């Protein structure tokens, strides 16, 4: 009888120890899956454009890939600044779950920041075609990319508004509406872009320019959809997010920029290195640039899962940070990390196994010029399979550190890993060792691995570095 009681007591202790981890897994997944699906809708929108523009031929596909790469590299700097609202709101809700005014202050200044950052980016993007021509890109590629950019660049402000609203809803752990808005945007984008690219539904045939206009209209639709939800939903409307939006709050504005600017540079470094990769592919051949567009699209789709887990980690770690709960911080971080790396390991196996099938979804081998694009895309995907794991590790690890409001060192890691190691080594392999596009992809994989290792090391040293608050 005594032994039975001891066994029961031991089982109860083990259950108590396991329960917080089980609860954290459940809480992370409840928060993460709508964020993941929201991210997937972003890729579905871009994949739809790639699918449609591939029907115009390699020239249109290469121009859209180059233009989109440059746009998103610039836009991610803005997203990083705006997304700083997420850990700030999460930490505030961790301190006071009933907080309203502080949440509204952060959201309002996130929107102010979005407006401020758009102006110089728009000014720079307007001259994309001129810059590409000056940089020695093929004349037709530079001209097509410039026209495409002048149509698509206006999506920047509504897209940053979507990010601000998504950060607010995620901090409240109610992100499902962003997922609904995302899937609605996928449908709108497919219909509008199909009509504007090919001239259906009574719309003019605008080809590349039509794709840019359609993407801008889609982003505006998504922002308005979420804004209406924020103003009407019972759990959101009490915050009055858009009330007196013209009122300045320079202290909170400065806080967002102090935390968000390193995040923006970090995200910009990552996106710009892929944009630079497309740029280098243009020097190799139009086919290499088009193949890169297909391969990066497939890799981006799988990346949306660890990206969503990283966003969930930022919120969950941020809530623990606000409560000064060291154990909650530890559980939140490691739970998201294990889920992200585990998923990307499975995706690495899948991409390695069927690269031709995946690339063939986007490319019709019977279309003139696509056979070589398909061959190159397969060779790039084999390398992409290798860096899936480290890509997942670096993005989730970075999300964990953002929950601790640690953003400067991860930004420096990104600058070193992506640009010094990744792009530098990749360019050397491509142009000096004769590996061409495959060399660029090998460099990208190595750079991601370096960043993943550095970010994980900083998380492991979080107590020694005083990143974790004391009780």
C-alpha cells in the first residue's frame, strides 16, 4: 500500500512537471496556427503572381522577381519598425492584462512610423529602372522592372498598416481575423491580377504593370478589412485604435523606433541579401534569374511556418517578460524553437526528394525557354533543402530574442552572416569558381547557418547577458 502511494505521488509530480510544457505547447499552437496561415496567404498571393506571370515568359518572370525582391527588401525595413509594437504590447499585457490606453498609444505610433518610413522608400523605388540600367542590368530587364515597380510600390503603406493591426491582434492572442483577411486577399488578388495581366473581365491587358496594380489594390483591401474588424469587433473596439490618430506621442514614437529600427535593419539585411542574389543572377542569365524566382518562392512557402512560430514566440516570451516569469520565458522559447526546427527538417526531406515536381508546378516545360529555367530551378532547390533547417532555426531564435526586447545584436549577426559570409562567399563561388547560380545558393545557406548559430548562442546566454528580468 505504501509503495502504491509512493508511485502515485511520483506520477503526480511528473504530471505536474510535464503539464506546464503541455500547456505551453497548446498555447503556442493556438496562437501560431492563424499566424502561420496568415503568412501562407502572403506567399499564396505572390505565388499566384509568379504562376500568372510565368505564362508570359521568362522575361516577365525575371522582371517581377527582381522588382518584388527589391520592394520587399525595402518594405521589410518598415515592417521591422512597425512590428516592434508586438513585443511592446505583449509586455504591457503581461504587466496589466486590462491595459487599454498603453496599447492604443503603441498602435497609433506604429501607424505614424509606417507613414514616416514610406516616404523615403517611395522616393527611392520610383527610380528603380534607372538604377538597374546604371548598374549594368540588361536594358529590357531594367526597363520592365522599373515599370512594374512604379505600379506595385504603392502597396507599401497599406501593407505596413496590415502589419500594425496584425501585431495588435496577435498581442491579444486573437489572430484569427488576420488569417481570414489573408485568405480573402488571396481570392481578391487572383481575380484582379488575372483580369489586369491578361485583360479579362472587361479590364485592360496590362501584363507586368497590371500585376503591380492588382497587388496594390489587394493590400488596400486587406488593410480596410482588418481596420473595420478592429473598429467593430467586441474584443477590439474598446481600444479605439483609430481615435484621435493625429495626436502626437513622441515618447512612444521614439520607443518604437529604438526597438524597431534594429529589427527593420535585420529584416532588411535578410531580404536585401536575397534581392542581391536575384541581382547577381541577372548577371548570369535571364534563365538563372527566373529559376531563382521559382526556387525562392517554394522555399518561402515552407518558411512561413517557422516565421509564424517566431511571431508566436515573440508574443509568448513577451508576456513572460512582462510578468517577470523566467520559467515562462524558457518554456515559451524552447517550445517554439523545437516546433520550428522540427517542421523545417521535414520540409528539407520533402524538397530534397521531389524538387522537379515542385518546380514543375510553376513552369510549363513546353513554353519556349522554360526547359533551362526548370533545370536550374531544380539545382537551386537541392541547395534550398539543405538550408531549410538553419533558416527555421534563425527566424524562431530571433523571434525569441525579440520577446526579450533584444534586437540590436541579432541585427548585427544578420549583417555579418548574410552579407559578409553569405553573399560574399556566394559571389566568390559563382563568379570566381565557376559555380554560377548554385554558388550563390551555397553562400546563402552558409550565411543562414552562421546567423542561426549566433542567435542560439545569445539565447543560451540570456541570463549571463541580463536579458531576462529578475523577479
